[in-house]
C-alpha cells in the first residue's frame, strides 16, 4: 500500500472553499466544496457498508428535545446537529452504533444503570419512529440483511463501565436489552478499571475488571477500550479471549492526547485481531489543538482552586476567546488512518467519529454526510478498494463475527 504525504494529498484534491452542509439529494453522496468526490470514489462508497462505531445523538435528543421526536424530527434537516436522516443517507451510512452514554456523575448518584436503560429505550423509540430508515441490529447477519434492504442498521454501545454499577448481573441485563459493546471506562477511573483522563485506582484492571471482560467474551459483547489508560489497554488485551475494539480513538504518535492509543498498544492489536476506529474530535486529532485543549483544562483546574463555578466559566470563556483551538481538516484524520495502518495494518482500522458528542470537527468532516470524503481521501493516498471497504466497515464486521464466535464457544 502507498501512503502519500499530506502535501501530495492536498495537491491532488482541489480545495475551493468551505464544506457545503446542505444536502441537495439524499440519495447520492454529497460532494463537498473542500473535496471533489470522483466517480471512482462514489462507486467504491456505494458498494461499501459504511459503519460508524460511535455517535452520541441519543443524548442530544434527550437534552435538546426531552426525548420527543415531534420536537426534534431527525427526518428533517437539523443543522444544529451533526446527524439527521437526510445526511445519514447522503453519507451512505449502512450501520451506526448509537452511544447510550450517560454522565459519570450519575454513577456516583446510583442512577447510571437506570439512565442507561432509558437511553437504550430512546434508541429503540427512534428506530420505531423512523421504520423506513432504521432497523435494530444485534448481529453481523442483521447488519448485512438490513443493509441489503436499504435501511440503516442501528446498534447500541454502552459508554462507560460506571453504567453497570459494579454488577455482572447489570452487565448481563444491558446485553439482553441489545447492547453489543461496552466501553470499559469513561472520563473517570472506576475501582475496577483506570481511565486515561483520571488518576489510577486499579493500576489497570482489577480482578473484578478481568471478570467483566471475561463475561463480555461469554456474552458476545465487544470490549471497547477507548477512554481507558494504557495499562488498562494492556490488561484487557492480556485478558480478553475475543478481539477488542477502540470505538472512537486515534493515534497518540500523531496527536499526543491521552485519549489516543500509544504505539506499544497499537502493535498488539493484530494479536487480538482488533480494530481502532478513528475519532474526529479536533482536540484529539489535530496536534496544535491538543495543546490548546489541554492548556485550557489546566487553566480551568487552577481557576477552580480560588473561584466559584460561575466565575470559572466566565474567566474560561475569556481565555478561550484569546486562545482559539484550530479545527484542522480532513487530512489530520487521514494522517491518523495512515499511522494506524502502518503500525497495526489496514485490517485493524475503522471509523468512530464521535459525532454529536464533540464540540469541534475538522474542516471537511462537518457532519454525517461527509463519509464519502474519507473514501476519496483514502483513494487519493493510494489505498486499494479492498482496503477502503475494510476501513469503512468490513474490518469491524470481521471483529464482531469473531466476538460472536467466541461467545458460542464460551457459553
């Protein structure tokens, strides 16, 4: 495989302005003003099952419309969001893992499980509200059948082990309700697993954490190690009998965010036949944005020592206006895909945008209509049709099939 440098990629892709976000024809891939989509890219994209491993639309629906689709009708254009049905169709999305994320603080309050179940019910309600466009899926066979029928296969991912409230029975229940992956932690460390963005409590996985991973293997639930610390990543790789995923993480060697995956972990992904699904958040994928983002976090922490929450917010707003975070562009995301492909092999790379859960996206990847730009960008950088189809979705389907097969043996 050829990996072309960024300057070459930009030379062969005409850049003529900002990305258009208006969907002109929901049945065809959108051509953005930042990247012209060639007939070859359209052809490859049209016959690929495009799977995004992580989209936070359910929480946006909960908070922006009080769970009411008559208030926030995603069958219509919703430009304040990254996601609606016309743009999903324009982007050629074949399957979507909807995150049923709930805030970590709810775990401390003892209502994380209940709220997660409410979010699962919201996803099911969304599917039932738009039956011409969505259909629930829990297996690879479901995904392929629903894709052939011209609908978007809708799957559920639990984001954060705080949702099981230290109970294997709760984990079982979430699987029974349809969840097919669980991210081991979110932003805070648990007493059984450490987060990448908090102090260590378990020094990786505790014995209970390893029990959680083994039970997920038995159930056929993918183990997601986005958000976790490097030691937790290694412990999961040592423990899991099935392939693992990173549902929305990128390469730390490209952008030095703790939310990204270091090379020593990436080199181990093939041994478990896992997949790393690239995140789009500018603060995780754009090197300069990472620096600004973490400087802002440090500033907020210092302010909190001597100021009220309202004062912190006001002062931080002023700081952000003076220290803007650069959004980067699609080439920053393609750089991560290149690096992951070099270190892990292209069979271990996927897409996990984090749309509607992030505050800034790179230019050229403004919303769910822009997946064809990834196809074009990969084509420009020398990827083959087989490799592009793998990255767009087939790699994840392979992983999921092996997780299902492991469960059949372990039960």
